[in-house]
C-alpha cells in the first residue's frame, strides 16, 4: 500500500497484535486447547485472533453448549492472565501512546480480553492503560460485532465516522468497518483484510496535531 494520511477526532485501539505482541502466549494456550479437543492447531489459530475465547469455541465446536464454552473460556482467560512470558510491546507502541498523551488525542482501548488479562498484558509490555477501556465485560457480543467500537466512540463522545480504529485481525477489522469507522491494519495478519491503511508496526506511523481538534495520522507501510 502507498503512504496514507488520515485525520480523526479519536482513535480506538485493539490490544493483542496491535499494541502488545502476545502471540507466544496465544499460541501456547490455544494449541494446548486444540490438542485437548482433538483439533488441528493450525486451523484453530486461524480462528482465535481478535475474538473472545467463547466466540472462537462456538465456531470450532459448533455442537457444544454455550455454557460449556463460557466455562472453558473463563479457565482459558485465567491461564492466559497468568502466562506473560514473551509478552512484549509491538515496535513503536510506547512512542505512539506517548504521542497521543502529549497531543491530548481522545483514545480508548477496545479489546476482546477481560479486565484482568488486558491489565496483565499491558503491564507486561510496559504500556500504560488508556483511561477509557472497553473490555470483554463491557459488551454482549464479540468482534466482529461492532458493539465494542461503538461503545468506545460513545464513551469518548465522538461520532463513529470521526474515529479511526487500529486492528490486527480479520474479526477486528470487520468490526471497525461495521461500526462505520476507518481502519488502520497493524502487522502481517491485517494486510489480507483490506484495511484503509496498513503498517508493519506502529514505528511506521507518525502522529501530529491537525488543528481544530483533529489528529493527523501519516501511515507509511
């Protein structure tokens, strides 16, 4: 993709794969889960990124009662929260968040993780949690449903069309699009889903004040 310049009044930020590289943990936990259920680990990994765990399980085990998925998901969340080995910031994430704070850009974390997991992973990566956070507890539907992004925009008091989403997964990009927002794809997974702009990581992004309450995003793939 060529360089892209976007302007926005607010940014909505996914966590895993966007601000935090937690792939090592996700691989460990979900491949163990796949083995327990006799599923192909590679096929499982194609589904789980961006979604809440119970939503992934509903796709992978369509005949299993949702009550079992929810109970299994609670165990998985606890397992993931306790395992932060290999959790690191996505390159450029500390500088990106610092620039948003310096410029006073309204922004929110919108993640499929719950409060405990998002706090553990952001801390492990050495990143400050945004003041506004939409977590698994905040929504009734997992990405690709747009509920989380729409709630984030509402809490920031900014119309959806004036928000830009940062996402790494197909489910997240679809959620941002369904919310009527423009989407910057971050990392290798995102490129295949046709975001409005794409970066290898957040080090490829420059943020500046565009005046009149707008922020300018210069996206260099």
